[in-house]
């Protein structure tokens, strides 16, 4: 089963992807690292920041790794490079 | 003791407008408090000897609100006497020397609000999804806060 999720790109990840938001189709259940791989398949330049990025899944931080995600159509996934507020 | 009719409040705002320290500190004034502590982060005109023209901020706005609310909750757990908390962050282009962030916190006595302001700005820099782009004469660079644990910048 797949679902349609909304991916948001910020800061350097938006520069590398060349897009700020898009909807992609992904398996409903996958690990956060598999989700990253799905996204890098679309935007290969993002591979450069793999070890300096985390996700926000439904506005909660998730590290790239073995964590299993259960996604639903309409979920928001943000690509979060190191933050620099303040 | 909390003053009647002056329940603790959190004021969180993202704005493309110029920030005002007077306005932010006025939000947290309380008749039962003897201290307002304030932090103002301003934009610098240089980095590593290079001239910075301006800074540009962007944010994942709805999540900024969620993360700043978590900071406010933790401040109230750590310093229960803290009264009001105001955190304003500017977005978009911020000219040199203008404020990018202002934190104001009130408490009956100064020690709690001073400590809480320090905790607030340190945690904001570590966890809140806001990004700063330094714009130089002919290029730019995305900054990374050293407080952010997934930053791996070699310094």
C-alpha cells in the first residue's frame, strides 16, 4: 500500500532539491532511512547532506535510521537541515 | 503568589516586521513581578573576516510554534515562579544591527527570569526549525548553530 505525503524542503535542502514542496507517493510503512532513500532517488544532490539532516514527521523530529514510520495520505514530512535560528 | 487576573501567559510571534524591544518587554510586565529579563539577538556585519551584507531567515512556521511552546512548558517546570514569557523572531531579510530575536521573561525576583532567558535562547538555537542565510557580496551560506546536535560542521 502506498500513500501520498507532502514533503517540505528548507534552507540548504531546498537549494539542493530545487523545490520547496512536493507531493510524493511512498509505502505506508517504511523506516525513516528508507524514506530518505525514496527522496534522494528524486533529488540525488540531497545525498550530500545525509549525515546532517533530520526529518520532521507530522511536526515531530525523527532521525534517519531504523525507526518505522506509519504514514497516511496528507501527512507532512519536512527535511530539516541543522537549524540556525536566533 | 500569582496576582489575581494576571495568569501566566506565553506570547509567541514570527514576524517579517522590525522587532521592538519595548513592545516585547511590555508584554511580560506584571504588577506582581520585580524583574523583566530581556535578550536581544542582533545581526552582525562580519563572519570570519568577511563582510556580511544582510541575513535572511526562513522557518517551518507551524512547527516553530510547537517547539517554542515546548520550551515555555519546560521553563515553567524548571522555574515555577516565572510569570510571562514573550518570544518574537523575525523572518525574511534582516538588515545589519537589527534584532532577529527578542526574548522577554518576567518573574517576582531577578534570578529566575535571568536563568530562564539564558535557557530559552540556548534551547531555541538548538531545536527550533528556523534557518539563517548569511549573504555576502557575491555568495551566501546557510548557517548552522553549534547547539544543534545534528550539525556536523567542521570548524
